[in-house]
C-alpha cells in the first residue's frame, strides 16, 4: 500500500477553509489542518498509464505556495476544470525511478536512478500529437491539459491519475524526467523545479543590460527568482522587498543590491530612481518614474498594486505569484505598462536570447560567463544553478507525512518563523 495525502471534493470544507484563512489569517494553519478537504490515506501505487511511464518514489517533496492556496481555500475557481479529484498534491519532487526508462534524447536511465520531475502534463505525457506550444518547447502553454488518456490536470500534483509528491509513489512520463547529478544533494535537488520556474520567470521578464529590477516578495519564489535574475540576466541593480529578518539575510546572500521593507518600497524606489512621488485623494501613493521591471512574487492584491505603482512608464510588470484579490489597473493603462504572466517552466532544449521573447532566460550562466549551463532548457539551467548557488539552509524543515498538519502550519508561517522551504520525506516514519 502507498500512503499519501489527498485533496478530495468537498465544497463545504473548501468554503470553510477559505472563510477562516481569509478572515482570520493568523488561523490559516488551523484552517488547513481542520477544515480543508485534505486527508491521509492508504492506497495502492498509481497504475502506469501507458508506455513510457515509470513509477517514482519521492525522497523529498516540497510544499509550494500554490499547494497552500489550495488547502486553505484561497485558490481561484478558475482552476476547477483543470484538476481531477481526488488528487495527491506535490509537484516539487526528487525521487527514485522504480523502472528503467529511455528519455526522448536517447539517454537510458536505470531503475534506482535519482530524478527530478517537470510537473507539466502536456501533450507528450497525454499521448497526443504535440500542439504548437509543446512542439516549440513552451510546454507551460499547452492547451491540452484536460484531454488525452489522462484525467484533467495541469500538473503532476493536480491529476487523479498520476499521484503527487506528497505520497510514497507517483507515476511520471519519460518526457517529465530529468536525471540528478550524483553530487547534488537531495535538499538542493528538491529545489530544482521551483528554480526552473524562476529561470522561466527571468526569461519572461525581458531584462536588458542596465535595467533596474524590483522583486516584491522574499519567500521561496522571490528568493529563487533573485538567483535566476542574477545568474541569467544583466540587470544593473536589483532591489528586493523583504518583510522578515531571515529573508533580508538571504536576499543579500543571493545578490540583492538593496533590500526594502514593504512599507518603504515606494520611498526606496523613489530615492534610487529620483522619481516623483504622488499621493492620490484615495488609495496608495505612486511614482512617475521608477524601476524598469517589477516582479510580483507574492500574488496578493497589495503586492501587485505595489509593482504597478513603482514601474516607470513603458516598463514591465511580471506576475509570478499565484494571483488573488482585485487590483486597480489604472497604472497599467496610464503608464502604458506591459503586464506579463509567468507560470511553471518550459521544457524545450533551445538557446535563450534574454530579449523577453519567451524562449528562456539569456545572459550569463552561474559562473558569470555567457553560455548555456545544462542543456539550455529551464530545467537544465536550474540543475546547473542548484549545484552552484548558495542554497544551504533554504530547505528549513523536513516532515514525515504523518505530521502533515504540523508541516503545513510551519509552511504557512514560514516567513515569520525564519523558514523558506518546508518539505515532506514521504518514506520517513512518524
């Protein structure tokens, strides 16, 4: 039998978790552990959906912000047709293959090989002829995540047929599998998927030499995005917005030129860019002038509003955090800003240009020299970056599945507690 956590369909529980975590955010952990439609179950291993599929036993599986939004009822109902229930969460995974498999490039991985998983369930995984996006390596834009021989699911961790990382076994298609170098510790390998997403974000941001960049949010998403921006763009100056002391320390370690408190963001950007600060009759202050690129790595109404209000006319605002809440879009219209979304990573093996044309991050590699670390894909770059970046301590705590309530509570309070990434060890006993 395989033990794992699963999200099941229960509108009353989902609504209860949403109300408690929305109105009483300091009780978000309680909402996740008592009201949410989440349970620990024992089931058989997921069946292999077809040829080219393998079973993976997770060593470590991360808890992502999108996972937390799901279990606290804060995720948008937009996603409801893009998942199938019950599903086992967990898409940040390092694990062991249980069968041998041949990858698309001809490499053979033997049973027992350590791998990370690209979670997007695109055309290849669904047994379909590749759509235009998948054929071009832009797998994050696949339009067929609800069809084929699999149940609907935008990713592993949201599909009833594949399982997810918060369990002792899941299944993955060979197109999703990336081998892990022997020298890369599990605590770094489990960060490869969010790092690949950060690499994708850096490419979508279109940062050019000399740009001033603001990153709003210094949780795991923001900090890994900072690493990617520093490794793969030629940004002149990068400012981070960080709320907690540990986040400030890591932002400096990861290469931020300046770190601002949330309530000093507009003032700090104004000082650095010599912009004009204006105060409307109602609503928050904003700038005429500001940064060239602002990256919202939180997804809240306040974080996106801040990004819009401190970006110069004609600049770019990148939405990386899962969005929530309503935002006044007047700055987008008045300052003729570009609003760019960035989701997951892209799997194509192609050279990046660094011009923001969605082909991936360009610019220097982790060593500071121009070139293509890894295989040139977002995952290849992320694997190279995971081996060289100062990631020690980013995985802040490891929990067995039996302590899932404690783990989720820790993840929901990570910033305040000085933590960054909380992970499960599904094979560990209580």
